[in-house]
């Protein structure tokens, strides 16, 4: 109860948002930096991702190893990479850009490789049958077969890179994220809410833009000059490679002092507590909200506002929720749990609503046709049919939240993320590297476990 | 052996065989044998139809000939070259001399027709030339594509989108692609399976006519015995992975 009061008290401090023309003018620079980081990062990632994707998809030598490497790199959370890059190339947009470039190269490379590997086999085999080299098969078959998907994925990834560039800013990567942390640290909450509104606006604009450009995927071409310019603007930092390598050398080999090793089970426990707690509370809130938001179950005057509310919840990234909540209820896992719960409620609510909308009507009608009361219809048809998709979405979100739990730790929500950030702030580089490796191991382990579990669930469904 | 001109001439050894398969076994796993001791000899310029129901092993036989399916035992010689042990560049070289037309939709829809046709030349082009052709086709390359399309009666579709052509035109483009390859052996895997009877006749007549004109050996799998009798020198029946009846070329016996 006391906590709730404190949150309400804090929310009051955010209003009204700070408003001045001068401030908006000044904000153009960080907004530009955020977009610059995203464009530069994606520019590099598209080139690297395309080359590696073709390499793997065409079955050139070593492709399997490259694929494994991409999968492994993708499991390092973007914020963890950003902390690492801030150390290596220094505070500023170059660090954010480098982090995004690494993260999205792996992500795009793997997606493109998957696209190429799953391309229609018939034309590809027909080309192979002419005795063409693998590269020629890729040029004449894989690329044209998948061009449409490549372009739309490229734009989609740019969109998510803009979101991510806000996040990497929070640890010194520059842009809106850095500003946001600055205002919270200065207890200037009215500016914080202005920045959050700006952030929501920028993301909404990009969303809108990608919606308009969906039928014109070739528009991704605008990323080329934009990305090149961004890359060029940050080249001094990129060129400081000798310094970066020396710093990197200081991180090796990863090492933890004895007391840090003793603290590890506690850190792991906290990270999982944040992930599981956040998912659990999100599920509790998202089930009724999802029912209210589904268009086939609720009248429009209910479903539309609920949908908007869910959108607002998920437009604010976990890390920003975390920043706000840490200043409201203090540092500790509780802030982390709530940060994840708020964002995940928005995401799960929408997914649940979609699942409810997609339930086949025939079985529900068949039960209703027996004259069964509404509750019985729900119990015998609706709930059993909705259970499987709801379980799958929740499981996916849990997987995602483990990743997010390692991230929110950075702003004081506890767990391994906090240990990582503290090590960086104290220049304990070897210790920091050890936490990076551990974070990676956690994410990989959970991904594998979740994939295994999903496989088992599918198996059960197939048997039933 | 694989010179463009010489391969249409009888090899100096005196053999008239273009394809010689001996005791071929192919299996997909330990229990499922797809081809069981298949032996087949096809002479130069001979047109052979392979009849058999679905699952008899026709496609697998073709896949074994151009190295897509691995032989467990036995041998396959194409123009005197043993292909079962080939891999990498050597296999690609053999493949560049074997044209394939299949029942499946195997053109790249998002390319133009001429690009699909010239894909037949990929076996003799470097990757750089392939890349250059995609963006900047040379005049003689366009002429080659037009010539191949003219032979199948589709010259007017040269620059058309492949996604916009009909099923019969699709097979013609696939044949044109095989022609660009200048093959010594043409494998047609149920080329008319997805076409109506009238179109089937047209496509088979075209295929066999072109094979005779270029003196290319043609191996074609079919479902329809009456078409096989009308258009081919010889019929071989494949049943449950085995050749039914005699597999010796009557064509060769007659000394033609």
C-alpha cells in the first residue's frame, strides 16, 4: 500500500511535462543522435548480415560454424554489448552505433541465412543442376527468391534498432537515452516525461513510416546514404582501434574474485526472480486486459481504449520503466519485477487478445448449440482452445524477460546486470568480462531450455 | 572428353553409349531401397521414355544421374565419365552438360524470363559474369536468350516477368534454359505431369523435336504409355525400383 502511494506521489512529479521551445530545439541533437546510431548500426549490419547470410545460405565452406557464431552473438543482450562498447570506444554515439552494429549484424545475418536456407528448393535445385557455382546459385536463385523478405526484414530491423538505440543511450551510448538518464539522475522528472513523450512520438513516427513504406520495401534505400553519413560522422572513434584493442586486452582473461563467485548464486537467483516475477504479474494483468481488448468479445468502446492503453505500456521500454521505478521505490529486484511487468503486460495483453480473436468459431458454436450455459461454453470450448496459444506466448515472454532481467539490472534493479554495470563503473574490466560471459551463458541456456520445452509441448499436441 | 563439339561425336573408344548405368542401388535409409540393381544403357541421340507409377523411383534415378542422390553401389557413366564418385567442381562440370526439365515449378518467379533462360549458362560462367549479367546483360547474351526462346516459340516473352507466364509457357522457358546449357544429355522428369492433354502433346513434340534436331540424348519419365509410344525410340518400365523386362537398347542392337 505504501509502495503504491509512493508511486502515485512520484507520478504526480512527472506532470505537467516540461515545455519550452528552447528545450525542444536543444532536443533535436539527441534525437538526431538516436536516429544516427540506429541508421549507422543497421547500415553496417545490413552489409555484414547480407554477406554472412549469403555465405551460410549458399552452403559455402564453414557456413555451419558462421551460423553457430551468429546464433551465439545474438544471445548477448544489446545493452550488455553497449556497456562493453562504451568501455572500448568511449562514451558517445560511436559506442552505441558499434553495439547496434554488432548486435544487428548477428541478428540480420542469422535471419537472412534462415531465409536463404528455407528458400523454395525447386528453383534452387534446378540452378544447381546446371552445374552453376554456389555463388551463382545464390545470385540467380536465393537473392531474387528472397528479395522481398530481405527488404521488409531490413526495414523492420531498422525500426527495432531505433528502439534499441534509445536503450543503449542509457549506459552512455548517447542520444535520447543518455538525456533520459541525465534528467532522472537530476530528479528533473518533468523533463523526463517530456523525453518519454518524445520517445513514444519518435517510435510512433517510425512505426507509421514503416507502415506506409510496407508496400514499397525498396525505400530501405534511404538507409544507405543515412547510414553512410552516420558512419562517416563517427569515424574518429571507430578509427581509435589500437586504443580499443588495448582496452579489450585488459578484459582478458575474464576473472572473478572469490567473494564475487560466492555472490553468483544470489545474482542468478535475483535475475530469475525478476524474470519470473515480471512475467507472472504481467500474465495476471494481461489475461483480463486481453479479454477486454479482443474485438470479438468486447464492445468497441471498451476494446479500443484498452488497446491504446496496452500500446502505451509497451511503447516504454523496460529500461525506462526501470529508471522511473527505481527512483520511485528504490533500487532492488522489486523495481525490476515491476518494470518488466509493466512492459510485458502491454505486449502479452495484445498477443492474448489476438489469440482470443483467432479462436476457431465452429467448436464454440457447436457447444453453444447444445444449449449449454455461457460458463459451460467457456469451460468446454473457449478456454481449452485458448490455452495453447496463451501458453506459447507466455513462454516466449518468459524467455524474453530473462534477457530483459539481465538488462534492467544495469539501472539498479539487481541481479547480474547490476553486478556487470558496477564492475564497469569501477573499471574492473576482467570482472566485467566475466559477467558478460555469464549473461551470455544464462540467455543461451534459457533459449535452449525454452526451445526444448516448446518441442515437448508440440509433441504433446501432436499425440493428443 | 567434354569439349563442346567432340561430345556429340562417338568417343574414340568406339562406344555409342551416352549413358550407361550398371547395377545401381540407391536408398534413403537402411530399410528403404529406392533403386534396386538398375541397369540401363542409352545410346547417343537416343530418346528413351521411362514409364512407371508414382514412387517407382524415376525421380531418384534422375537425381542419381546428376549427383543429387548418392549411389550406394553400382556405376553411372555419362559420356564415358563415372559420375557416382564425383563431388565439387568435377561434379558441377558434369552437371553443366546435363540439361534438366522437371514437372516442378522451378523457375525463379521474381526474375525476368531472359534471366531464367540464361541461368542455363551459369555452369560455364564465373560468379562475376553472373553478377554482371543480372544488372547489365551484354547484347550477345540477350541474343542467345532470344534464340533459345525462339526455338520454343516464346521470343516475345523475352523481357516478361516470369511470375506472369502460364503453365505451358513455364515448361517452354524451362526447356529454353536447358537448350542454353547445350547439353549432351537431357533429363526430363515428368515434364508434362501438370499440363492438360493438349498442352502435354505440344510440349513433348517440342522436346523430342528439339532433341532430334540437336542430336541430344533424351531420357524422359512419363505416366502416359500412348505418349511414350508416339514420341520415343524406346520405352523402359520402372517398377518398385527395378527395371521391368529387357534394358538393352534395341536401338543399339539394330546398329543405328
